[in-house]
C-alpha cells in the first residue's frame, strides 16, 4: 500500500468524523454512516500491509500462522457503532468468505465480568443479516491512534 493511499484514507476518516451542521437526529445518523464508511475504507486501504506486519511479528516471536490470514474491519454495534480492525486466520476457503468481524459485549455478575465476543462474519452490512464463518479465528485486534 503506498503512502498516498494511506494518507487519503486518513484524510477521508478525518473529514467524515467532523461534525456536520444538520438537525440532531439526521446529524447523528449521517455521522454514524460516514464514520463507518470511512473507517471501513481506511481499514481496507491498509489491510495488506497490516496483515504482513502482524505475520512478521508472529514469526519473530515463534508463533507464526500456518494458515491463511487477512485483516478485515471489526464492526461493533450497540448504543453506538464502532469500527476497528482484526486479523483473522484459517483455511483459504473460509478466509475468502470473511468480510468483517462482528463484535458485541455483555456483562455478567453485576458487571464483575465483561465479555467482548469477536465473530468472523460474511457480510459488512450487518443490517442485511450475516452468517458466522466457521473455521476462522481472530488472531489480532488492531487499534489506530487518532
């Protein structure tokens, strides 16, 4: 991935996250859609170099993947929508199906325990429905400092 593409992805993300002057409800919806689209675009723009970087870290620490890997967006929904990135690994046929990692959190025992589930899914648009892709694991969660 060249530096111009990465820079363009970061600029689009910055523009999409800037407040828009609209009604409160439309503003929130439009901001969420723009932020989500920009986040997905940014993840896709840097997915290949991130994947290589993670694989080199795994290899250097003697825990190299023996199956195929790729970096995909993490889509988390709930009271707000978040976009991040994750590296998934598994057989090539299963990896080819993975379009994102769906995330949700739940608490147990009055908040003493919190679980964040990460599930490889076959569709970026979770509103249209999705299926879990079996045989694929999540190896890494990627965060970017803004």
